[in-house]
C-alpha cells in the first residue's frame, strides 16, 4: 500500500516523506495513516449520525500521535478522512505542497473552461481554485465560450480561498464573412459592464452568436483583448483595425496555446498560425512584437487522467467520437516550459526570456483585474414607463394602483368590493414594503405582450395563485379569494429581506397633494418631503412613540418611515 501511495503522490508531484510502513507525512498537510482495505466491504461502520472508520476501534490513538488523516485508495485516486471532522470523502489531490518546480516564475492560468460551458468544461470550481493555490498561483481566470454564468460563483469561491478572480469570455468576431476567435478579460467595473453588454449582443441580438468590429470597439473600455491562436493571419491583414483596438482596449495580446489537440488537421493549423505570428509580427529591429504574445492554454479538465470527461461531454453534445486531446489539463509551469522548448528554435529565440515574457502578461491581467459583483445588495429591475403611460399615470406607483383599481372594477362584482379591497390593501402594503412594485409591473407587461402576440400563457402556477394582485393585473387567471388561497405562501416580508418593524406610518395613503393645498416641508436624510399637514405620522419623541398629524411635528421628532413610505414619498412625490 505504501508503494502504491508513493507512486500516486509522485505522479501528482506532491511533496512527502515516509514515516513508517503505515504512516506518511505530506508537506504542508500532515501525517496520514494508510488504510489497507483488502477484504473490507465497507470503509465506514456505524449509524448515519455516528460513523467511524471500519479498521480502527479507537481513532484517538492516532490523534494522540498527531496523525489526523486516514488515506485509502478508491478508483483511480486516493482519498482521505479527517478524524477531527464529520464523515466525508476528500480527494487527496491539491493538498500540501508541490515538489519544487524547475521553473519558478509568476504565472496565472487564464484559460479555464468551467462546467458552466455546458458539455465542454468540467471540474468543480473549488477544485480548480485548490489546484491553482497548490501550484502557487495567486489568481485564477476563466474564459467560458459565450457565457459568463460562472463569474458570480467564481468570485464567491475565490473570496473564500483567498485567491483573486479574473472574469474572462471567449467569443467569435465576425468580419468580412469570417469568424475569428477572441477572448476578453475584465479589468474594471466599467469593463464588466461592457462585457455584459457584449455578451447580450452575441447571445441575444446576433443570429449567429458573433459580434462585429463596430460593436466590439464600442464596448472595449475596461477590458483586455486576446486574439486567438488562429487569428495571426487576420491580425496581419487588418493592422488598421488592430491599431484601433490597441487604443480602445486596456491592452491587446495574442494567445499562445501550447496544448496538443490530437487532431492532425487542427494541430497543424494551430502550429502554422503560431509560427506565422512569430515570423511575421515580431520586429527584430525593435526587439518587440506588433502585439504581445501571452501564454493562455485552453484548459477543460483538471488533470490528464480527467481527459475522458471532455470526451464524454462532447459525445453527449454532438455525437463526436473522434480521438481528442489528453493535453488540455491544468498544467504546472514545468510542463508548459518543456513544450515551449520543443516548439521554438533556441538559436533564434532566447527561450527563457520569451517564456518569462509571455507568463508576465498573465500576471499583469490578473493584477489589474478588479471587476466584481456587489453581492451585499438585492437589485430589483425597474419598470421603464412608456411615454403614453407616463402621461396617463405620472409615476410607476400610481400606475400600479390605477391598474389594480381597473382590474377590481372589471373582474369583481361591486357587492364584493369591500371584501376584496381589504385583501388588496394587505397585499399591496407587503408588495410596496418589499420593493416589488416594479416586479409586478414587468410581469404584467410580459403577459400583456404575450397575449397580443397570440402566445399561450397559462392560468398561473405554484404559490402565485395566492396573489390577488396577480389576478387583478391579469398575470394569472385564478381568483385566490374564490378558492381560499393565501398570499403569505407567495410573498412574505421575511423572504425578501425586509426589516419589518411595528412602527409604521400611514403617510403613503395621505400623500395626495393638490395644487394650492397646504403642506408641511420636512427635511430628512433622504431628501425633502412635502407632506399634507393632516397626514398621520408615526414618530418617536424622546422616549415616547406617538401617532400625530404632520402639522403637530416639532424640531427633533424622529419620523418612523418604513420601506413603503420611502417608495411613495422619495421616489414618487419628489420626482
């Protein structure tokens, strides 16, 4: 067993030392007991709540000797069990320290394709980050084709692991009827906004999932552009556009991908294109390139023995059964360097300097990458009123209530208005307080447009059937009061993160200012409120909580406004 584990650790370049026949110490990880599972039917025994390792009666003996891990083989890999934690399998890969590499220069892998690139990339994001850390990389970059779905998860997982993230995106530029692969990497918040717009152009506006030069240049700011491996011919033929790109993007590079594709035609084309770049776009007199080369190898799986993952995924996606690369895995720098040496003429190129140069650009991109999502807030979409709607209703909130009143008159018999209005007031209060007015207006608009186009929308589903507001807005066709359905299953303040307080005011219902009507002007931290003098306000005066008219306010009174009040006053009255 010791020999098997040693061979496995050597293959994965994990630094270790042998303690005895049963114990091994992994540098930067700790001592591990090697479990011989020969003839054992189950690794663990006991109940679901109390699982223990099957081979040990008293694990405390190992803990007392500061041996905290039990390792065992399973399938192609080795796993470990932490005696100090709850039962769970942990892959032994990406732990401890790697053996000292021959090439030790800063580098960041910017070529990762995640599982969010459906039926192509594989490997859990946490595993990608673990391996990056184990290789000594301080950041990790993704470049999924035509999707940014992984970016938020990447940001969260990198924050947990103490690793910087780089948002990347692979796409095709369409010019003169030809497609050219490119990559973009966010360098700033402005870059992130622009990249999201680019993604929308490609995935929504374009018929063939491409983007033109004009749109690309219009959304260039805040991003680094990387030309794909096969683009060297396009670059040389379109140097005037390249110059525009150099001025528009934060930086521009040419991708050098040293991966082996195992498809002779593709392999040959890539090598020819890369060779063309270095022969044509290098300026010997200036010892410089027209565009700087950067080492980015498209990476679809973590380790070489995971190559079959991509084969299976591609088979599912397209039925393709051709032999694929076993070389598109997350490599260390020693592996990249070895490949580079075999591809470049050492008489013509200083290999060490060239390699360092291409690696340094990955670090530059990662260092400048500061784009991130603000995950501390909840952002709701805003309903954009049409010109005729603004003329008719003035504000979104008035439109919301007018549509509800119209629905009440149209759908509910007058004899039932009192009953329905009570329920309606309860629902609208919660909807306004949780800042969901825009959400309902958007749903109303979508259903209305679908019906105009003859699209079947259905009667409604799930907990939405409990919403009278949805019924009156024709979002659903189910009358919740008729069938005894409850609104709280659909929406409660707690589900929306609303800070619910008992101290509320009736100010929203009272604010109907007419020209010439007397009002009180109140200065708040949020702005100036013009309130009818007879509006009832909930206030705190010293130790007392009072309800009084606005006309009775005194200096120093604290007005207790809830979220609904803020919506109606600051967003509506002050417009």
